[in-house]
């Protein structure tokens, strides 16, 4: 029996989190793979060959072959689990990872990516809870997307007045403005303010 392909959200989150972690690494951190098992895992992962990537990663973690890349391997593992819909297990790893990572900027962005994954799984209330952990501390490049995600999650849990207030209070740049205006119209209509 063939397994279904993982959803792109989990894979995108994994790639974004690995990039985030590498960007937050100390200057002494090596830019290339220092563990052979990590290099092999990434080879499969970037080829979108996710089952061999997961298998190689799990074996490497069991055999403790990831002396230099243990944290990054957890992020890829979380992404693979999210991609295959294993949200509870991924969240358990995520929580442990969030508690261990010393940089607040990494933890804030990790909560944001978790909120995205929760929302795309239809868990809007849980997505809002994760976004509450993010607050207003995201880098500017992610802020318009966060506002759009929060507005859609508020609409999904039938809180249109709050969604309308959120969208009214934020000026979204570029193409995000059109998405914001569309969602603002839906929010106002659902809140009973069609004239606005």
C-alpha cells in the first residue's frame, strides 16, 4: 500500500525552521553538514524522498549519530510529522524543543510555524493559542502573514468582530492588503456591519 504524499505545509515549516535555526546559530557553527547521517538525511529530504529521509533520520537519532546536528534533526523530524498529519507527536517534540532553545526569537517564530500548521489542519482555536504565544514579536517580514492567519482563525471560530478589528487596526503592505480587505469584508458582513 502506498503512503500518501506529505502535505507541503509540514515540509515548508521544516525547511523554514531549519533555515531559522541556522540563521540564529552562533558564528562558530559550521555551515556544512558535520555528521554523515545528517548529510544523507538532507539529501533525501531535498529530493522530496521523505520516507527514506525519515528512516535515515530515525536510525541516526537512535544510534546517536548526530553529534553536531541534533537540534536541526528535531526540526526536520517535526516537519515530516506535520507533513504526514502526526500533529500530536510533532507538538510534543516541538514543545520540548521550544523549552530548550535559548533564543527568544527562534521560539517566537517556531510558535508561529506551529500556529500555521494547526490552522491548516482545521484546529483554529489551537492556532489562536499558538499565535497568542507569538504576540507582536515576529520579524516584520512575517507580520502581515501573521495578521492574515489570525484573522482567518478568528473567522473560523466565529469571532468576526475581533477579526474585523484586527484587520482595521493594521495597514498591510503590498499584496497582503488585498487579502486583508477581502477578509475584512467577510468579517464585517458576518459581524452584521454590511454598510461598513
